[in-house]
């Protein structure tokens, strides 16, 4: 098993020995803001189709207030609501949006022009394209300290899962256009990280393409140097995370996935689902129907267009689905029968109100090689699970905390356990 995954496993002992006090002095901020005055900022306007598309990827949708504290939740979920990812994008030849390279400024719900492009230059070559691409090229980064502040070395896993959710969010919003989205992992990361001025505190982990090639329009790689802009307020290095990023940025033996996914939905209801999405804080132990289960399985099993498609296994614990026997299920087959709801709750660090009270609990695992793409794929699948469940009025929650080895024993496999999720009512 990959050393980083092995070293960041939770076990009953590690969790109870190390309850993890948070140092509030060291709390990072979850926003990156390019200094006003130096950059042109355009606040998203809901009447503009393109800006509406962008808003539906990562906009703010809820405010939480506690005495002395106020924070915002977003269209995309994030482990611990720490939001370690930032989004950047190039726009070319899209009606209603000026060409350029932008930062997605979540805090003010706007796009900030970082760099102009020309007919002959752009980011395309860093994505592996020699021709101009009409549409959007997205880049997802991770500012790992935002998550490591709480989750320490395990945070790199959450940076990747959250990045996968952001890719899934791009996919969901693009369904409103409608347009297919291709995930891109083979990026010239080192060069891009340098040009964007990240200074080893932020790194690109993936890209996504909502674009089509423009025939006979060759482009050269654009060159620029952006200044470093602080996106955390405070920072501490995590050498293990630095090491795992460096070791996993080069990809090996990637398979391309060419088949586009097919989803069944109406645009208006999908739009409402995207805006209303939240993580369920506990389930009431109600069952879902087999029809609902099948719809959700169909959505999460659709192919994901990607330049590095790694195999991720989806294990399903059926706790409460009408007309379905209880048990552990994978690929339309029961691996074992029985009521495993309490066990699922225990395995997810005792989060019984989620994993035991859920109608269905999921465990995603993989034994593939390319750690960044395979982990982000688990996040994309997780995002589809949120959206497909929400579309049917069923709740969902990601669960990043579980006892890794004990999950393996339960599943009777020895793959890396990437993510757990629960759905229900
Ligand atoms: C990768 C990931 C792991 C998560 N793990 C847990 C978890 O273990 N327990 C939990 O209650 N919520 C978990 N959540 C839900 C987050 O707490 C939630 O997304 C965040 O607070 C933002 O709220 P929202 O999803 O309602 O917008 C997880 C979410 C993600 C994306």
C-alpha cells in the first residue's frame, strides 16, 4: 500500500490516544483575495448565463452564525468546512465573458482577471493541447494548510477529496448548459505552480475542460509570473504533505476514459438541487425505496471523462432500502447478508447518527497507482452521490473519518480505503 496512505490511517488507538486539540491562534482563513486595485474584478451577475454557470460551481449558499463567529457554506462540500481548494480558469471565445485567465473569488462571488491571453497564446499547452480551446479550462489547486491545521498529515487526503467534489461541482453545473466535462490530471504542474506564484504553499492538483478545440488555431504556451498572494493568513509546513505531493505529481500508465456519462434529470430541478445541497447532520432511520436506490446507483456508476481514469471500487452497505435484503453489496451482487448498520456506524469513528442511521452507507476503495487522480475520482463519485440523492429529496454526507484497517477487514479487501459516505432520511 502507498506509504502516505498507510501512515495516515486512523485506528481506534490512534484516534483515542490523540484527540487532537485545535490551536485557534493558528486557524487559517478559507479565502484567497487578490489585492483590489491591482486586478479587475467582476461580480457574478445571475442574469448572465456564463456567470450563472460559474456561480453554480462554488458560490456561497448559506451562512452559519455562532456567538462571535460567522462563516459561510458553499455549493461544494468540504471536510470540516475548511475549503482547502482554490479555482482558476481560462475563458476563450465565450459569449458574454472577456477572454483571460481568472481567479474564482469565492468570498465576493466574483471573477478576478489575473492575466490576459491572446489568439496565439494561452494555457492550452499546459493541458496537453496544441490548439486553442473554445470554452473553459479550469485549474483546481490545494492550499493544504487550511485542512492540515485540523487534520494534520491526513489532510492531503481531504484536499484531494474536496478537489474531486469541486470537479464534480463543475460537472453538475455544466449539466445546466448542458456540456460534458473532462477531468484533466496530466498538467504541467511545476511550471503552472511557478507561474501562479504559489511558493510551495499551494499546488495544482487537477484541471477540468468545458471546451471544444478550435480547428487550425495553434497556440503557444503563455508565460507570466503572478506575485504570491497569501490565502491562509498563517502557515505551517507539513513535510509529509510536501513529500507526498511531489511524489504523486508525475503520473504513470494512465488510461483515458472517453465515454461521456448520461444522467437523467430536468434542468430546473437540478439547479434547485445544486443550490440547496447540504450535508445531512444525522439521519432519522427512514428507509428509501429500491427505485430511488437504483436511480442513485445509476448516476454514480456513469463513466467519468478523464485523462487518467483509475479504478475505484464502490462497496455498498444496505441498511434500509425497501424490498432489498440487508447486507454488503458490490457491483449488483451481495457479498454478505446481514444487518451491518451498527458496524458501519462504528467503522466511521462511531458516527452512528450518520453511518448507522443511514439508508445506505458507502465505502470507496482503490488499489490503483496514481494517487492524486484516484483520490479525486472518489471525490467526483461522492459529489454525484450528493447531487443524485439531493435530486430525489434524500440526504447525504461525506465521511472522511473511518478506521482504515477495520474497514478492510469488514470489506474483506486490502485496497486503500478512500472515502465513506452515507445517504438516507
Ligand atoms: C471529504 C469530506 C469528508 C467529510 N467528512 C465528514 C465526517 O466525517 N463527518 C461529518 O459529519 N461530516 C463530514 N463531511 C461534511 C462536511 O462537514 C460539510 O461538507 C461541511 O461542513 C460543509 O457543509 P455543507 O456540506 O452542508 O455545505 C465531510 C465532507 C467532505 C467533503
